[in-house]
């Protein structure tokens, strides 16, 4: 097959944006050029790769196969460039780092410190929920991922970064604020604001409720930690959330942690990569940095508030 990188990138951009115009903008070409590349590839393969729908341009089953091949080829090209740079004795390369949305409250500081020490390495950040980052790993869009519980649906290597506590937050005027050793059954009288399905925080909250044998009323499902925090501050309910996402708000008194028995639930932060993929020098350097030094960038003020008199 005489498939070209331009054709593969046209399909990948259409898959990402669902629009010929936006795909052309990413590729720095004209919209007709994108259409021509797709048409040439369809003619060569003898199948339709892209269809128009009410929501925009969508890939057919064949188009999805090509998009997946494109992401894998791009990953191999990045790895080859990093290897050649290492052979030449230069510290260069690109790392696509996937971070779950909860990790954005500390991971950028760690990555900034790494970038300062390794100015020749280009970091590209991809932020999403747990399912989105796992999908990125699986399809070679993400080289390394910073996340909680490592995925089990594929073979990965995972190195610990540090503790990841999860807590229950409320507004300062809440009836349980300042109360010590609260029985979990008290939460049955509360409205719980929860993250969306696919979020690691949501899964851990459901696990905690099942273990504590409690059934709080689910008030709203919210896809953003920031919106959850604002909603709790407004008195719309309480929420089970990563302590690292509320460090600033607890420190300045806008939110409080409830001292509930069985909390915090402490998990770990990990840096994760596909076991089947060879580690390139740049990615290896970041993995070692996060494993050895990532823990010092984790926030601590929120957890310290539980130990105050």
C-alpha cells in the first residue's frame, strides 16, 4: 500500500475534530487539501473512511482502523527520534504525558521542575478522566500517565509517586464541621455531589460507601472538580474528593474536611506506561524523576487540617 503520512494525519485530525476546517487548521493546510488526502486514501483502499453526520464528520469502522494505525505510527516515529537523539548524545525528545484531571493540582509543578532540569525535552500534556487516559495509553497517544489505580485491562508497568488521600468535604457552616470521629451513617442524611462515571474518584467513592454500608442521596453528577468545590461551598451538598484538589480551599477556610471514621481513604499516585513499549531515553528520565522526586510536589495542607485542635 502506498499510504502516506499526510493521508494518515488527515484521518487522525478528522477523528479528533470531526470537522474538515478544524482538521485543516491543525495540519496547517487548506480544507480542500484534507478532503483530497482522504479521498485519495479511500480510492486506494476501496472503502469509505469518513461519513458526514448531524454532529460533523465521523469515521467509519475502516476509518477507525486507519486512525489507530496513525497513532501507533506517530508513536514509533517519536520513539525513533528520541533514540536517534540519544545516539547523537543530545538530550532531546518529546513526551506525551497523560494526567487524570485530579492530578492537575500537583503534576504541572513536578513537570515544570523536570522541564527546567531537561530543557531539550518537549513535554505535551493530555488531561482527561481515568477512562480517557487509559484509552490514550492503549492507543499510543500517551507515553506516560500520572494516575491512581493502574489499569488492569492491559499490561502496564507502574511506579509509585506518593500517597493519594481521599476525603469528605463540606462548607465551613455544615452541621458536622468540627465534629470528631463522625460515624459514616451520618452521611445517609446528606446529599452527595459526585464525579462523572468513568472517574477514578467516583469508583473509589462507591467502594467506600459500600464498605461503610451507607447510601447517601446522590444530588448531582458533576464532571469537574472545580464545579464540585464551588457547589459544596454554596451548600448544595458534601463530596468525596481527592485531598489534593482542595488544598488551597481548606487552607484559606472556604472548605472543611469532615472527620469521618474510615476516612481518609489512602491510595497511591503512579506513573504508568505500557509494558510492551520500549522506554525511550526522554520518557525514562521523566519516569525516574517522578518516581524519585514526584512525592515532594504533593500538597499537604488539607490533610494537616484534620490534625488541628
